[in-house]
């Protein structure tokens, strides 16, 4: 299944050549093993929550999605959960995938956990060896999530001097060396983990609840969805810092239930309600496992002009009746904010947008600003010459984020947003 070669990673340690692992798509089961975060995200199982299973299917995974996670488990308890999962998956032994967030709660009793390094290492090694004891089964280890503790000693986002009070020392001293030894196919060529839970929280701290450890109640499914997206990236042989040069992403607004990935046969990414969407698809239908889109809007509506807009749209990708009927809008001085995260710094990208409203009055002009720089005006009215606008190409900044805001262009004006396209320039 793996088809791996051997290279040399950071510190001279051997790592697997980072080749695609297509066999992951067809695994009969993908099972989450962990403690509170996995239990909150995928449920206590054995079958994962419907939302997690639906998301895995949208990514392209064919097998059943299961969860043997239990809140409060420590390393030894997680090992017992793995054995329970292995028994439940016995009928497909040798073809299963286990997403293991093994560190559990052992590092949270006090910080740093006194004299615990050896105990944690022994417990995690036992887990890795147990999974490796079934030839053909795949261990997909997750680097311990970052915990932003709010009690002394505090771990503060963006303050690296406080990281020693959290999970980072255990990742560096225990988890990563074991991954290199027992799951080298899930170590990036630079020596980092492919399923990096620490990086996930560092980039998305809003996922955590007020205690800085557990998940925000209305965002719990996002954690396991991101892990599945990272597993998809591993199946494709993609890395988080790969360039998107020459590719395109198109997003549209849609009312109704969340749909992070397009339905079968559709190439657009649908943003629904206020919140954050993880993983997307390029315009050619290929999966982009890393991109995250956040949208904050005062309101959504389905009063656009549908196919009546087509003549005012120079970009044929926007000429879709459903796309030009549904929109986010902001009035009375409110602002729509769309944030595209996890882009690759240094990529050059041109952003275009479409705005449509089935009305011809003069109150439909929006002012759109990209990354606090260039501002453009787009009139969404159906008597406007065009319902489309484009920004000059920009370079993705070190943050990896693009921020698009839309506000009414003057008193009484209303801003609309139906669709956004990101076209990444080809490199020379």
C-alpha cells in the first residue's frame, strides 16, 4: 500500500520519500483513536458522527469512518481503545487506517508534566508497535495539538517563550522521534509531521474553547475534518507549503446546510452560513486539502438575478444560475469579511468577485478591499454595466491569508457577494 522509499530528514534521521499513498482512499475503515478532541469531533463511536462520515466521503475516502475515542483517556487508556478498535475491525485486518492522537491527557496534569517523558515515550511506543503488529494496517499519527492554557503557567498564542509550558516539548522530544521510527511515511521531507495537530491549532486557535484545551462546542467537527483533510493530503503526496501556481479556486455563497466540498459533478466550493470551511477543490476538480475559508456576514439571501446576470459577467465561471441567485449581503454600515487561510506565502494570485441583486435601483454599490490595500467598487444592480470586479495580482503574505471585505460604498449602499475566484499565476 505504501510504496515508500527512504530519504534523510531533519537531523539526519531517515524518513520515507514523500510519495502519494493512493491506497488510503480505498481503506475499508478509517478509525480515530484518541481522547477528548477526537471524542468531541468524531464521537464515541464505534461509528463516527454522520457529519464526519459525510465529510470523509466528500473528500473521496471510500471506507467506513469510525471513532474509538473517549474523553479523559491517557496514553495507556488510548492503547486499550486501539485494541478495542482492532477487534472491531478484525474483518478487514491488514487494510485499515488508524488516525492516532496518542498523547491523550498525560501532558495536562501539570506543566511541564514532572518526570513524565520516559512514561509518555514508553506508552506511545507501545501504541505505535501495536498498530505496526498488524501487517498492512496503516498508522497515521497526529502530532499533539497545541493547548493555549489560560491558567498559570499560561501558553499564549504568538509568544514562543511560553511554548515550553504546553505540548511542544513533548512533540519535539517524544512524538516526532517515534513518528520517524514507526511511521516514516507520515513525516514530511523537512522532518515535520504530515498530520500536525500542533500546527492546526496554531493556525486556527478559534477552534479551542475558553479553557484553551478542548474544542469550541459549535466547531467540534472541524478538528476531525481537518485531520481527514490532512490524511487526504498524505494520500495525494501534497505538502502544506506546495505552490498553487497555475491553479484556480472558486467559491460561491449558498443558503442551507454546510457543504464543505462540492457535490458530485460540481467544481465550486460552497460557503454556507457564517463559519469556517476546511478543504476545497481547484476549478479542475482536484482536491486542495489545506485551504480554509472563513466567512462572516450579517445576512444571506437568494434574491440574486440568476441567469439574467450572465451578460454582465465576463468570467464564464460565474455564469451559473444557482451561484448568481444566492449571496451574502451587508447593509447599514455592516461588513462582509471573507478570509482564505493556509495559502502558500509568495504565490501570486489574482482575486475576482461577482455580486448580483435582482433590482435596478441605485443602492447596490459595494466597496471591496483586498488585504487592506486596493479597493474596488462593484454595482450588483441588474442595470449596471457589469456585476463583476477584479483586483490587481497580489503576493500571498507570510501569514498565508487573504482577507476580502465588502461594505456599502457610501450612505445607504448595500454590498453583495455571490462568488469569489482565486487565480494563481503560473511561475516562469
